């Protein structure tokens, strides 16, 4: 029997859950406070069209292929994805530049030309170690709804060769210092901690797995990242989900320790189950009702990950020709993290530049750009105009000194600050990635799909398995699976044996013979 399921938030996790649950025949309502779907995958207008102002890197494409396939669709029928041969172009002072590629052999050769034969050998070992770790931990850790430390220990016990690659007790920074002689390569691979909002000096060495996820391939979404969210919305809608935009939620109603309804704009929507696709800190803070404070324990939300200063604009670039993804490194490696820890904007930041319209032939005229500078999580009613001006000067003067200029240079209205992110995403404190990945046990503290309130589930980058577009989509799968499992276990009907098996034909395999 179908159930009434309300999903709060139309981010990638919420949309992934809505797709699956609506496809299974449930009565699904999605409530989104903003005027468009996508959550942090948002856009802002420009003279040449919408500019991405959120996530820009799409990796682990098979996760989305499986999601669309599970709902009877092919990903490529709804979203145009262009593979990027160059994963990213990396810049240092003095015109030093290094491209890394989706082909690991090309990356090894490029590193050899950049830093010597020994550096190439060190990269080869690092890449091989991360591939082994990814293969070992993808299933029991990243794709599992209930990963455990004991389970991970069992994986290592069955494969002791993983211990060296795992580097237990080391941070990313200390592990990379032992792996690479060249400080520029330590700086480069350490930046992957920031993909999940961490400081490489505080994040466990295991987070270097983010490199392996990227090395498997990066795709540009034609038309911008928001096209992926809109395709997911369309499939959920076609399956019967009722997606309501401009519908902020006031509270979640509970009775006897179980969710019963969601209140939005004066309306009460009865619910058998609720999926919260927002920062779990909002539940812990009681923003959706005092009864929900206990649904998420404090250690699961207390330590906040990084925020950011994000520029989104259109301009004509001159000087260095950018790739789609570009990193301009700080003069002093990782110095920004001490300033961020003090709550300050970095004075010597590493800058990420996404040239949204690059990937094929260089466009003519203005192009769309997103620039990200790491920043501290903050709350506040309004951004500081003086800091906004300093951010503009720091960002564009630094890029110009490294050979990349923009005409015109954007004004501060093109900037989103940590305070503004905090206002957009309630209780997040401006953090963009939820729980900080700092500390060796951070991955096991992140809240899971099930909460302590019966019928209340979590999805999104703040829940397991964590931040990033593929991980948020995975969280939606885990929430949907938890609902189906809990629904079955509560069924009053006695389970009966079924001859044969259950076959749900996908669009790709429906007419094919079974094996």
C-alpha cells in the first residue's frame, strides 16, 4: 500500500528520494521554500543567461545513471553531459601550470614533466592506493545506510595491504607530506579536503578518496548544473509527485513520538513519513518544532564545515586561457585555514574558477564564471560592505597578478557571502557542507537516514554519506530504502513465500532475456 510522504526541501537529496518514492507509487509531496529546485545548486541571472552559483563539479556519473534507470528513464535522455578531458588546470606564482586528466597515465606524464620522474612515481603510488581504498570502502562505507567502525575494521582485516594506504591516525596534510616531495603537489592534492568543507591539516587521510572520485571522470552539464536538478524534478513530477515551490515549512507535527503532519503557509498536510532535506542542525535547533530537537544528536551537527565567498557573473576574460575548472593557489600553502578558523576572510586565498562556458571551442564575447574562496561559517543579518569590498580587491587583484583578468570586473552585488548562505539555509551557520570532516571519527558521527523520531528521515549533504552532488543523491536513495524497509517491517500482513523472484524491468533491460 502506498503511503503519504512529505519531503521538505527540493535539493538533490530530496529530489532523488522523491523520484524513487513516487516511482514506487507513493503519494509524495515536495515542499520547497525557494522559487526553484536544486537547493545549493542554484543560479543567478547575468547578461548571457543563468550563472551557476553553487556546486560545479559532477563526478561519479554511474550514481545518476542508476537513479534515472531505477525510475524507468535513461540519464542521457534528460541531461546532456560533456566529458572533460582536463579535470582541472592548476596555477602557481611564476607561471607554473599543471593540468590533470581523466586519463591517469596522462596525469602521471604531466606530473613528471612538471616536477620530475620521482614525483611521477609518487603520484602513481598515491593513485593506486586511492583506487584500492575506494574499491574496498565504496560499498560498506559510502553506499551503505549504516556503516560501522567494526565493519570497516573487518574490511581492513581481510585485506591488510590497505593499512598503508589508509594511513590510520594521519591527517591528509601529514600523509601527503610523506607521499610527495614537491610542496606544490601536497598543496594540490590537499585541496580535495575543501570539496567536503575541511582543512587538510585536520581532515583524515582517508579523504584523499575524493581525488579518486574525480579521477574517474568529470562531466560538464550542458546548460549549467541546474539542468540536472530540473531533469530530476521533471521525472518526479511525471511519476506523480506534487512539487510545491515557494512553500516554506513552519513545523513538523508529531504525536506519540511519531510524525503525523507538516504545516506550511497555514496548511496542514497529513504525512505517514517525512524526509527532511535540509541542514540537520535545523532540527537540532528546534526550528521545525521542539519535539524534534532530540531527532539529531549534537555531535552529529555541532562542528561546522567551511563556508565560502562565491562570485557569479558574466565577463570577457583576458590573459591566461582558462579550462572549465581552474585552481589558482595561494602563495603560502594552506595559510588561509588559520584565518578561517579565527572567523576571518583569507588574505592569501586559494581561488577556484569555473569557466562555465568552456569545454569545447572557446566562446566569443562575455562568458559565465563562478569563483569560490573558502570562508568561515557565520551567522548574521547582513554582509559587511567593507569586507565585501576587500573580497573584491583580494580576489580580482590576485587573479590579475597570475594572468587572468575580467572585463568588466564584477561589483559586489555578484558576491554571495557566508552570512548570506546562512540566511538562505536555516541553521546552517553558513556552512555549505554540514558537519565538519575534521577528526578521525567524523564520518561515523554524520547523521544517517533514520532519526530518533519515528517516521522522520534525512537526506542531503548534511546527512550520510556527506557533501557533494553524488553523495547527496546517494542520501536520497538511502532515505527511500529506509522508508521502504520500515514500511515493510510495520506491515500488518503476514509475509508469504513467493515462487521465483521479483523482476522490475528497467527501460534498458525490460525487453532483454534474464540471465
